[in-house]
C-alpha cells in the first residue's frame, strides 16, 4: 500500500518512499552476500570465534603464547578467554559454551578429547628474605614447623591433593595458615611473608617480586595440565588445536 515509483511513457522515477525501500533492499542483498562469504570462510577455518576456558596458573605454562600465535596467524578469528576451574570447564565443553579448555586435570571425562602439556613439577616458594631462599634444594620433611599457604580443597581438589600427597610421603602434616582460591593468590601471600607454599615451578614465570623458589629433594611430583575439547570439531577449532600443540611442544 505504498507507491514506490512513478511511471510515465518517458521515464520511471522513485518516490521518496521508494528511495528508502531501495536503500534497505540493497543492504539486505549486501548482508546476504556477506553471510555467504562468512559461511564459506568459516568452513575453511579462515574466520570465526572461539571460546577458551583457562585455569589461571596455566597462563605461565605457555598457553597465552599459543593464543597470541594463533591470533597473529588468524587475525579474523576472535578468541575470548574465560577464567574458570576444571570442573566448570568440563561442563561448559560438554554443553558447547566453550570450545576448548586448559586445566590441571589428571584425567578427563569419557568422550572428551585431550592433549597433555609438557610436565611441570612442584617446588617450594618462599619469601626472598626467608632462610630457605638461599638453599639449593630442600627436604619437605624438614619443614614441619613452617607455616604453609595451601590451595583450597573446595575450589581445586586435584591441586590440593597433589600438594597434600607431597606432605603425606614425607610423613608430616603441614601447619596451614591460609587457604586460597588460586596459585596467584598463594604467590602473593608468600611474597608478603604470610607463609611458604608448594606450587608448580612454572609459577616462577610470573616474576612476582619478593619470592624465590627452591627445588624439592627426592622424586619429583608432576603438576599435570591438559588441553581439552569436544570430539565434534569444526575447522576453526581444529586449526587452534594444531597451533596450540605446535607452540606448547617447543
């Protein structure tokens, strides 16, 4: 019920309403062509979006290097990082809320693909003015009188268990003064002299001031970490997994 153009024997002219409609029609056609182009690009992994879950401590195990390398090579693929604990990553990958995750899981749920990052080991972290800071290595059995900052069991039961097992093997029970929700919080408390802590040695890559790490004597305890993703891959996810594996293997 709108007149879009006027017609005579000699010419056809758009009405003002017709000019508005023509502009919108051209926009629709342009968007349709763009949508086709984007879909074709996504099929070949040239453009797209990835949602990536990340345990905070893995920032210092090369994960950010892998993300940066992928973004450099694929500037038209957007990556969103989401800090989240291990169990939340599992659920979000299964539901499709995230595409890939990096976590400290020793094992992963059935049906989920995974790739293990290079091994990290636990070490003792102490304030820089602590007497132990000058030691070449320490025996954990000699530290029963020390005050320890521990990872919260409720937040990271696997990280908590890894640390506690070190004390169990040494037949001592740690004197705990603080329980925290992340390795970074642990490191910050150590730097302020609130206690000492057993953490993955890669946390030294944070270069936090006022902290030194000392190797532990005896058999090394591995701090596991994996990249996890759903078996239903797309081209973008496959490219990211391949890039991350290449960077993290260096």
